[in-house]
């Protein structure tokens, strides 16, 4: 910065400081003084917002690896405003003064900590703007209207910071033909990826659309990218999507080693407001209560690390994941879509692309963003025509907009890939094996859990009971120890009512030593 520019900025700062309203700190008038401080803070526009029960401010930080999340330089995130930070903000917004009895006049003072502490304690009664999320590209509001003006948007609660993104133009009334031309541009972006099917390509395009309007959706599924071997282009595909939406690779996190670690990392990224997060290089089945909750609920509540304080934050994040032969387990099979790429060669890392996609996106990012939003806007303008697709429970808004828009434009239904998740789910396979073995051993008979484990243990020992041996093998896969009746009882309760391959576990009464159960054939719903 030149000497002249520094002098100009210093002069502007001094002028702004001189125009600050004066707030007299008077004993016995704390509520009034805090009200005045908030008025000054709002008037000054210092980019402090309320998010959940915390005050936050946006920052662009350097490259980091904190809280288990790896972020690129320049990533736009949110930082919780601390007590010292709030005191400084109040001092920038107002000139505090206190009556000096010796000089019989007001003398300048720094903002007293008591004022900032009192204001922080007013959570739920703040008048500062409420921040739902941050976006680094134009987006569409929930009603389909275009948000392309930088700054805070009152109607959506979003803060749009374009960074270095070039200005772009999104048509207010795009036609279906314009939407098809926009779709062709996005399809061309992915032309070098060896998608297993058209539905897999549709998942990739859906991921880009999701990343651009995620803050206007109550929930969205995880978008996953998998391949038979490393070096196939999974991470590049995820980076392409993130670079269109934010201008840089997505913040990345690794699979945690425990439930508590997963909860800690997920809460940290939600507080930071990362619009996109990549669960990278997953080697274990993807599962977890915290992740399932975040994907389907509009808000998430958790405990801040090192404290007993609970915080509630929005969940407007696009979750992506990558891994070789990805497996989703349990409830996560109903919360994800998977895109599979298969280069059909032994050393896919040696393949060459027609162009450097990272450089291409950097040059054409504005055009790609405009194309994606044109597609979604055209579907809204057309009054969201009905398309022939099955419901996608928990993600109705996502399905009725992004998925429906793609099918309306002739793309394959991205949800066609869901069947693979059910087939590959180890938890479902374990449940099916136990129910089939149970059915073969007992038919419609009512039995106790301890009868089943007892028979399995005996068959394992003597080897003469073929049905019992089958039970023992199935139980070993489900609960490790086929003789553990208590553990098996918990397993039954957890899986009761689920239907797999036409079979269902059902409570069938009580016995003096416990609950009776049976495995029935479920009649198909017509």
C-alpha cells in the first residue's frame, strides 16, 4: 500500500471515529446503555450477525487444518465473536464516556466489559440480522427468485460475498431451450469422466446444483463419488463442483475414529458456516447419528468443545464424500446418492484429460454458475412441471426442485443410483442373513431370543443341526458372539419392524422370562 493510500484510509477512519455517537455510561442505567450500544452497532454495519445463540462475523482466513477440517487459503468462514472482540466492535461503533467528578465533564473511556457481557447474555433478544449462511456465488432464494446483489440479504438471511467472481447475468425468465443449452454446458464440463451410467452423471450435475442453492433447501442428501480404484478422478470431480460454487477446493474432513470425534468436527464446521464439506478418502462404511441428523434436519444442536454450553446452528451444508468402492451403512443408505466412475484401466492415474479442469473452471466460473442457476430458474418459471419420479423421503424439497428439474430437462433420475446403496449395505445384509436363518429354523413359531442363541451355540458345538449352524453363522456376522442372548435381544429390538427381502421381525407376546418374537413374511403393499 502506498503512503498516499495509507494516509487516505487513516483519514477516512478518523472521520468515521469522529462521527460515532456518544454513549454516557451511567450507574443504574445498564439496560439503556446496552440498548444504545446495540443501536450504534447496527447503524455502523460492522458485519456482526446472530447465528443460533451466538454472535458471528465473516472472515477470510489463510490455509489451515483446525478442528479436523482442512481449508484452503481464502475460505470464507464464520468466527464466533468473543468478549474482547465485542468490546472492540462497540468501541468502533460508539464513543463511550463517563462523568468525571473532578473535572466536572465527560471523559472518554473504553467500552466496559460489563456492557459487552450483558449484551452477549441477551441471546434470543438481539436485533442484529440473523445469518442463515454464506454464499460465494449468486443463488436462488426459496421462492426461486435470484439473489445476485453482494452483501446481506434480508429476505433469505444469506450473506453473499462474490470474492473474485466476475459479474454474471442470470435471465429472469429463461425458457426450456435456454435451460437445455445451460445443461449442455455443464454436461460438457464433465465430459472426460468415465461415468458408469447416465444416472451417475446426473448425480454429479445434481451435486453442483445443490452446492449453489443449498441454503434455500431444508435438507439435501450426501452426494458421493466412488470408483473401483484410486486415481480415477473422484477427488477431482468433487473439487470441480466446489470450485464452481466457491472458487476453491472444498474444506475436507476425514472419517472420525469415534462417535464423539464425528460430533465435534461436524459441529465445528456448522459453526464456521462452511457451505460445502468433503468427507475425503473414506475407507470405512459411512455411518453415524450426527451425520444422519445433519443431513435431514434444518438445525443441529451440540455441545461446544471443552464446555457444557449447547449451541444450535443451521445445517445448510452440501456434504460430499469420496472413496474407493464406498459403502454406506444403516440409516445412511437412505440419505445419500452415489456417483460411480470407472476408467476401466489398471492405472487410471496415468490417463490424461483434454483440458486442465481447475484452470478451465477458474476462467469460466461465472459462465458455469449462470448456467446452473438458469436451469433451476427455468424450472421455476415453467411453474415446476410434474415429472414421473418416485418420492424421496426426508428430501422432498431437494427432490421437487433439483431432481425434478434434471428429469424435466431429459437427464436420468439421479435417484436411480440409490439401489446400489441398499445392495451393498453390510447392516442390511446381516439383517437379511439372520432373518432367513431364523425363518428356516422356526418358520412362524414364536420364540425367545435366548432359545435362538442357545440353539446356535449348541449347533456350533455338536455340528448336527444344519438350521442351527446356519443361525450361528448369521448371528456371528450380526452380534459377533452367537451365544450372547442379551446382546441378541437388543439387536432384535433395534431391528424389529424392518422389512428386508419380504421378511420382518415382529414381537409376538410375552413369556415369564422375556419377549416372544417371530419372523414373518410381509405381504406386499398394493
